[in-house]
């Protein structure tokens, strides 16, 4: 941002500094077909650069003093600078004299009188000195006009501006007395704008777990699949875990965005079902997040045909997976590091989210149930069982229950 500001200041002789944008189409691998059965794909992307411009409601602001007095007469007017930008990162608007001389000079070069802007602090219309001028953002308190080398920031936004935030009103006021020679006194001021770069969105799918180096380090990430955000944290077992329950539903996930080898559709949120093996059920609660059958949690790879070992896929984002279960699994190791219910609820932030069973939600606020990827037989799988006063990290239950899901970074 500082670098951009320096560029802007160097270009400050313009009434508006505009960052021009361009649309670029990037073509990667071409489509090649050897026969009707073959296919390939290419990704087309459009890069739209941030742009900002500023317009003023007047090119000439005239202050008129019909009968100056020995004590001085004050007059003021306004200039409205309206900013237009497409940047979701916001903009900065600067204001100053057109150069480092802030005096209003008489257009008759033979007259050496000036209206100066050399006072300190803020003044009002009544306390401003005679033959002085300044600017105000509230119409009451006036400051001296800044030199070009010391531009002031009128607005600095870090988000896409609202309609009101695009409008910037500056009051220009001057007080003159009868000692000032008659004539027209003038000085140009400039408004300069720069667009901020859009904020970089960190995603679950592009996250590098090595960036969280210390236990307790955390970051907020966005799931590219549905825009949900999750806080993730490096925990004492050395793994990076989600510290919120997964809450995706009504999406077809693919190998490009999820931990699957083939497309899998997570059904729409519904409390119905959760009463039979190898069924695809998902329910998302606004408070506790998602509940999934083991079949759904494992993206169809943990059905009754899997009788031992770990499911090969799951509904976690790409780069993440379900933790392993059982007496030597990752849930057990996590509990070994936080060996109380209070710590498990406090640091990994495991919630007492309850479960879904036979079309109803139960035990929310009383118990927590979290699927692992590990099965014990065709009908049961390992899960972490959290009570308000105890934790059982290697419990077993039927695969058709609706339990919560936490993901661990691969």
C-alpha cells in the first residue's frame, strides 16, 4: 500500500489518479481429442484488475467578499469528490495543494498580497486569522491546506465502498479583511485516489499447514466449495485441525476441491432418514454445524462393504481428511494431549453438538459425537464421544447415525 501511495504522490499533479484495469483471458492446455471417447478440458480465467477514479462536482469554487471589513469576513463553499471503484479492497483518497506552495495568489502578478494557509492546529470561522484559508471535513473545524509533499488522507477503506462511502465532501473556507488588495486570488487543489488490491482469500483447499509453525497458531480459511469459513489451529498433537464443525450440504464435490477420487453429491439438509445403512443423509444446524451418516461423511466409501481399515475418501476439503479412530488413531492421540473434557471443549473447541437419529436431533448441548475414518465392521465405525465431564476417543456406533465431522490437514 505504501508503494502505491508513493506512486500516487508522484502523479499528484492530476485532478484524479486512476488505476486502469484490464481483462485478460488465460488459456492453459488446449483441448485435444483423439477419438470420440477421449476428452480433455481447459480452464478459462478472467483477471480483472482494480480500478479507481474520482470526479469533482465543480472545477471552480468561487468565494465572494462584497464588503470586506477590518476584522475580516469569512466565506466557504464545498467540493464533492465522488469515487468510483470496482475494488473489493477499497480505496484511499488524498487531498492537497497542487504543489508545495499553499498560498492563494492574485491573478494580477503585480499584486504581491496572498491569502495564506500557514496557521497551526484547527480553527473555526470565527477564530481563523484574517487573510487565511483552509479546509474542513465537517464544516466547522478548519485545517491549513496541505502541501503536495504532505498530502492528507480523506478516506481509507479496506472493503468495497457503500454509496455513502463513495462521496467525500470537503469545505473550503477563507477569511479576508479590508487590507487585502482587491482582485481574484486563486490556487488549485487536487484529489488523488488509488484502488487497493482486493484482499487475498485464503482457502482450505490451498492452505499449507507448514505456515502454522507453533502450537496454538490459528488462521481463518474459506471453503471454496460453498464459501463457509472455518478457523483452523495447530494443536499439541502436531496436527492442524478445524476448530469448527463442517457444515457443507447440497453440493456435488469433486477431486479438484475435496478429498475424493470421483464426484460425490452431498444431499440437501434434512433431518429425515438417518435410520438405515448405506444411506446418504446430511443435516446442517445453524448453531452446531453438520451431521452426516458415516456413508456420507466418507463420500460413499465407508458403506457396509468396508469392514475394516480406513475409508479412502471423505467430504473434507481437498488437502484435509477425516481423522483416524480406534485406540491408536488420531482422536486418541489428540485426547492424550488434552486429556479432559474441559480441555477438549476449550482448545480444539469440540462442541456438545448431539446427533441425528431416526429423523430427530438429540442431546445438543449434552454430548458430542465425531466420526473418524476408521471402521470396525460392516455396520459400525469408530467415533469420538464427548460428554460434559468425560471423553471416549475410540467409541463404536452404527454407521447410519448422524454425527459431526472435524477435518485434519494432510
